[in-house]
C-alpha cells in the first residue's frame, strides 16, 4: 500500500473532573491534530472542558465532541440500554454544550466521536447507532461521525447522509475480524510506545495490522487514536508522530479544507 499524504492523530482529552486529574492534556495537544473532548457525561467538568478547548484552539487542534452514556462512575465504559429518545437527547445535549464552550473559546466543534461503551455498542447495534446519527443530523448534519474502521455504523451513517471518519487505535489490540479486543481481556491495551508506533506505520504502509489471532487484519483509517489516559500516552503519541513523519506521512486534521 502506498503511503498516505497525511493522516489525523487524535486523543481523548478534557477528562479531568474537579480535583481529579487524568492525563496531561497540554503535552498531548502538542502532538495530536484532533482532540476528542469530553462533554461531561463520562468525564470532564465545565471548567476543564473550557480550558481544554481553549488550549486546543491556541494550538490549531481540531475539536470533536466525545459524547458518551451518562456514566461518570463507570467512566462511560458500561453498557446502557437507553431508549431511542433518551440517547437522542443525551447526544444533542452533549454536542450543544461543547459547541457553547467552543464558541466562547473562539473555535468550533468539527466532528463527533462517541466514547467507550457507546462507541463499541453502536459499531454493531443499529438501533442505538440510528439514535446517535439522528442526534447529529438534528443539531448539525455537517458534523462528521468518527467510528471504528470497517464497522457497520460508518456505512449506516453514510446512508443517512453524514460524512464519516474511519478510526484506528494505536494502543489497542485487534481481533482478525477488525473488532477491538475487550478491555476485560489481557493484552487488550498496548503499552510499548515503539510497538505502537511501528504498528501504525504498518497499518498505513501495508493496509493493516497483525491481530491477536496472528492474522494480518486489513484496516483503512482516516485517523489514529492514542488514548490520553494511558500511562505512556505522551511517549506513544510522540513516537508515533515522529515515526510517521520520518516516513513522509504528514500529521494533519482530517477536518482541513472543511
């Protein structure tokens, strides 16, 4: 596979809450091109969210609404059986809140990326996926939806008229069918920055990565995520950026030109 001229590098940010600090947002913002900013439902207090969008705007980093189930205690990683109307309202509420804070910071929300359990559920659950899609269409149909590369939600969103962004995960293990290994399983999260960077270079140059089953798994992505709450997040983002750049791949927001 020929090298792509550019790829987006994103991270989940704004997840601190009051006196509780998670990750080093300022350090990550120096390395990524897009920031998935928490909207208060799984993490992020209003003051933290505002500070995050201000810092992202100052660095020219694109901002996405990191919408989630209403699950502060579980960090948005527990499945929830919400009705269509509940989930629709929840997603509209979160995007709208972030839009207000972004406007106050002199910037804007450029895309939507579901978080945690919601992200994984809508990859295969059409009912919840349609609720998220309907919410985006209701508040701003120009907002792209970011989702797991190769998942049904991306084709479903495209059928409903949304632009989509296919995402790969630098620090997560994959099954041979292209799904992510559950965080409940050993080896689901990768911690070696060198390994992470090499896998992402392989994905871009060869069109896929090696799964936990040992098979080459095709993955075509527009954006790469490095989780900001990983202990080695800064080093993973730095090594990934440096390695890709060294091979002629430009790190740039997928939103450029929109």
